[in-house]
């Protein structure tokens, strides 16, 4: 079986090897040619040395940037700097040539250019690094929860409920859009649609997750979610992956402790397991990246209430674009001021006004605020949103009525039969990947980003 370049680079010299990959560069002179080969297993290339007494110019002609080759040869100690071993080529097979119009010829393409070539960008060093880190973080998520006795609970992607109540859902229908069936009073007749009712793509698996937690105790979801907000920011996607743990018998403090432990675990896992990739991103784009990751692991997050946060913002003397006072939904500039300028640490804000939060959050005794918690991160802003849930049937029912929500009996049943205090949160997976990679735009941490007016592939 073929060994990956990642493994070959760890081998001792003096053995035959068989390598396959894509050519990054070829350079050299009349006597010897050096090819940097990469197979995606690692950021590091394997150097292949072609001695021109064994190979002709003609043999090597198809070896251009982007071409794919198979080389057999001997692993030897490398004379050059930058690698311990290299391969002295003995046999060459060319799988596929790569003509001169291969778009990834030179180093240092802009992120915007690469986004237009998203079908090829995983072959660049930068995206290879990001995608390997993304994989490691996904694995860390499962490992973290599995090791703590949580069950992976699959919630539906097509749903008839709007968890966050923000009305930012993509509809799912098989009805002909140019000839919609109508009811007698002129509304769309959803009884004729595929599911016999209006259906959408989910914005969150939380409500169904609560059904899982109030049966299995500790669950988490990890799946795609969809939001049809017209948000063209470096922090928003229309399709993103969310991790939503939900815990029976957890109150807000347990929830905050778990969120903090969870993020620290994931960041540490990436540092321990993807150091080469993170170092590459640190050295090429963001010289403070590794320090920032270590800082998050080593420091306690600051915990304070929304009200205290507002007071700090009001007293800051800063001119914010969006004015700040008790009751406003915090904008990214406010969140980042607290984290990056005031505390210089990740912050967990709790007890938000009930008007700006979702209907399911537990009402505090003041009747004004809810037991919400948002985790705010440097460079990112909100990375986690969560809360203790309202477990009292009557209070929840009155919130459901206030919001005019319908068809929620199944959800209310969890409060009717054996209700328990419970809590949970949602971590936007791409925001975590953004933080760990130090990339500037969330569109560059998912292979095929979806955002307004962009749905390629
Ligand atoms: O704060 P949100 O909307 O919370 C929920 O959906 C809850 N149901 C979670 C829960 O309690 N189980 O979203 C949670 C997180 C945000 O903190 C953010 O990291 C991410 O999801 N997020 C987005 N990420 C990328 N693009 C978007 N458009 C996002 N919207 C939210």
C-alpha cells in the first residue's frame, strides 16, 4: 500500500519508497532537477531528486506545477536544508499533466482569487492546512463529548419549526413556484406540498436536541444548519455547521463551565495535533496566532452580566457606530471592545434582556432578563450562544403565546411530563475553525462556502 508523504518524512533513510502526489514546483539545472511533491497528507513537501544521467529532459517535461506523478526510488538523507530526507528517483510514472493555464501557478494568490477557484483551492498550502485543522477539530468535538458520556444525537435538517424565531429560514418545497396552489382565501395551500405543511431547512437542532437530553441525559448534535439572513460579513455563512450539546440537570454555571472546557479542549487538540499546519499559518499570515491560541487555553474566561457589560461600554468613552444602552442587542464592535480592549480575554456574558433573546430561555426572578450566555472571543465576537432553558410549563407556554408560535405541543410536552432543569449551547464550528486558523474570513474555512449570491458547485 502507498505510504503517505506525512509518514515517509518520518522514515529513516536507506529504503525503497513509492510516492504519489501533485507537483508543487520543479527547479534545478542540467545535471539534477528537484521536484517538491505534495499528497495532501501534510503541509510538508517531499523533495524528489531526478538525476539527469538517469532521466532525460523529455522524461521530465510533463512534470509541471499541478501535474500528478508516481515515483519509485530510494529514501536518502537530504543534503539541502528544510528536510531530513529526500527521494532519489529511479522510476517515474505521470498520471496527469497540468497545462500552463493551471490557475494555482504562483504563490501568494489573494483569498478572493482563491475563493473563485474554490474547486482547486484545497490544493494550496493554505487551504490544505485549514482543511486538515478543520478535520482535527471535528474529531476533537466528537472525542470531547464521547469521553464525557454524551451521546451523538441526530436532529432533522428539514423541519417545520423555527427554533430561533428569527424567521431566517430557507423553505423546502416541491410545489411549482410559478403555479402555487392557493386556498379559498388566497393563501398558499401548503396541504398540497410534499410534507402537507410548510417546511424549512433547520436553523438549529436545539429544540429536538432537548427531546434527546430529556431522555438520554447528555447529548450533542453536530450538523449543518442554514440561515437565510442577508449577512455579508466575514463571520456569517448561509450554511454552517453547529455543535449543540444539551444537558439535563445542568444549570447556567454548569453550562458555562462546560463551554469553557470544551473550547479550550478543541484549541489544545488542534495545537497538539496540527502544529505544522498552525505554524505555517502563523508564519505566513498571523504572527500572533500561536500566542493567541495558547493564551485562550491558559486563561480563565471573564464572566459578567449583560448589564455590567453595558455599563463598561457606556463608560468607555468610545464612539461606537451603533449607540449602546441597556436593551440593545450587542453589535460586533461592542463585543470586540469588551474582549479585545477592555478585558483582553474571552468573555462570557450572561443575563440578557428577554426581548433580544429566544423564547426558550429561562426567565430570571427579575422578570426582565433571561439566563442566556454568549461566549465572546478575540477577533471573532460571538463564538457560542446558549442558555439555561425555561423548564416551567406555564412560563414557557406564556412565552410561546406571546411570540405567536404554533405547533409546539411536542416541545411543551418535555415540560409537561417529568420536566427538569436543563441547559445547552451552540458553537458555530466555522467560527471555531476561524479562530484556530487565524484566517480573516469565514468563507475561507469551509470547503464550499454558501453566502448570499454564492452557490457554486
Ligand atoms: O446564537 P445562536 O443563534 O444560537 C442557537 O442557534 C441556539 N439554538 C444554540 C443552542 O443554545 N443550542 O447560534 C449559535 C452559534 C453562534 O454563537 C455562532 O458561533 C454560530 O452559531 N452562528 C453562525 N456561524 C456562521 N454563520 C452564521 N450565519 C451564524 N449564525 C450563528
